C-alpha cells in the first residue's frame, strides 16, 4: 500500500459521508448493550448529516478557509508567473478514450488562461497521477492549453501527488529561471493550505482563488439537504484536516 493510498483511506474514514456511516454502524452494533450511547451516536450522525448537507453550512465551512478576495488586475503587474494546481482527473474517461481533467481542474485551468491573456505571464501547470492512471494532471493541462486555448505553458510539473508536492516540485522549476513572485491559481477554499506551502519554498505568492463562497440564506433551499451541500462541506473539512496533518508533520519531521 502506498503512502498516498494509506493517507487517503484514513482521510476518507474521518470525513463525511463515511465517518457518519461509521457512527451509525457503531450505534446499531451497540444498541442492545448500550442503548443510550447507541442512540446518541445515531442522533449525532443524523444531525451532522443534515447540517453538513445544507448549502448554508457548506458555504460557512468553505468561507472559513478563504484568505483573500478575488484577484485585482493591478496585482498581476507585480507577478513573474502563473502557477495552476491540478484538482483531479477522470481516469480512462470513455468519451475521450484516455484520462482527462475533472471539473475542478478545468475550472482552475480556465481561470489561469484568463489571467494569462490579461497579463501575458507564463504558466506552470502542476499535477501528477494520484490514484494511478496513464496521464498526469500536468500533461493533460498542457494538452488542453495547447489544443483548446492555443497557449503553450512554459513549465510542466507532472509528479506531484499532494499539494505539498505541488509546491516542493514546482519551486525548483521556477527558481531556475529567476521566478520569485507567482500568482497561485486554485479554489478559494484551497488557498489557506496551498499558499504557506509555496511560501515555505521561498516564493512570494499572490493568491488567485476561484469560486468564493456565500454565507447568505437567500432561499429556503439553502437550509435543505442537497448533494452539493454535502460536497462543499466535505471539501472544506478535507482542507482543515489537511492543514492539521501538515502542521503535525512539520512538528514531528
């Protein structure tokens, strides 16, 4: 078992929905011998599932991770390069006949393209093959940039399995050409974890987030459970768990 697989299995067990399923299972197993404890676990899992599935709670959790406002055009003038982080792939996508980017990665790549056209800054695409597959995120981004946007990225980092790898492996490519100040493109909820990792590599970082969250309750549907609400909450909790993991690793390294 690889370290990447082991880490992600542990994370899956700690995050919804699997963690809530485990609480429910524990409640059912303990019901005969410890009915009060069992009912507490079942109630806790039910309430947590409801709350985490609402778009409002998902928005609150993601907003807690945001460290910047949307990028302004003036900030681009101070940068040397754009770095876009892969956010996942669809392995062996039937319609393409090979690996391709998932929606998260495509959203980031589209914004990086927008910033490139506004500034002329060179692009570094970073992402490996977490979970296997044939093509790395970096190489797929390179292909899409060239064939669909007519842009040739200057650097491709294609070995990173984690955000920590993105920073560790991208920095030498940039520094070799005198790049010190980067625009870092990723989702707004990912920047709190990503920015310090790139800064630790000696780079100056301008956060360029996408999909900033809302904490307003605009309609009744913001308080009703939805698959999108649970997804947003899980993304946010995954980030906080990742931040904690990196802090613990830095302490005991």
